[in-house]
C-alpha cells in the first residue's frame, strides 16, 4: 500500500496560538521562510498580501488556525483562518527533502516579522522525510506562486498539521551514555 504524502509544513500548538493572537491583532496572515540575509533564515510573519510572492516561490502548505494538536479539519476554513506558508524556489530546492515544523520560542523576533514585539519568535525546525515519504511527495506537484495565482492549492494530507511540541514531529535521537 502506498504511503500517503506527508505535509510539507506542520506547526506546534504554541506557534498556532501565537498565530491566532497575531491574526486577532493584525487580520489575515501569511508566513514566508526567509532564506537568509539580514534576518537569518527565520520564518517571517506578515499581514496577508504584504509580502510579494514571486512566481517561483513554493507554497509549503496552508495552516488552519481553527485546529489544535492532533485535530483534522471537518470543513473548509474561512479565508481569515488560513495562513499560507511560503518559501523561495531556490530555498525549497535545498529543503525539499525536509518537513518544516513551525515552532515558537522566547526571544525577540526579527524587525520585519509581526511577532517581534510579542517577546517570542518563530523558529523553523526540520524533519527529514524518509524514503517512502519522499517517493509519495514525488508524485505530488508543488504549488508555485504562479500556480497559486491560477487557483492551484496543495494536495490535502491525512497527517494532522498541529503537534503538541516540536519533539512530536522532530523526535530528538536518543543520546549515548557517557563513557
């Protein structure tokens, strides 16, 4: 039996709660995984439409702000409950083998991201897809900025998009005892 395609992006419960607070204060949101430069490689949160998506940018997924850890959507979300998560095309080429797990940690976010004054910042964690997951993803077309403009959306996944903590999506390998 073929493995269903996993999500390219998931989020921790804490990150989703911060996104809900930011949406209440700023309206609909979007995220873009920064590729570096002045803000490092942090996930950047903007009001929806404030960051211009390029034709080659890749839509990693659509976070549904109604969902809590382990839940699956039973209906389509309202547009204001959807947070698209984008990454540049070249950055995607480097990360395509990795599931991005959006997390939140204490600290000051970047100057351009909405969470900056909140005392927390978004953090990208990653989990390498296993060979079966990579094969399943290989059968699914990615959605670029150009395709999204034409109405393309990511293929739905059965995998819950929200996890209690990052370790639930990115288990830390057991450490070896000291000699």
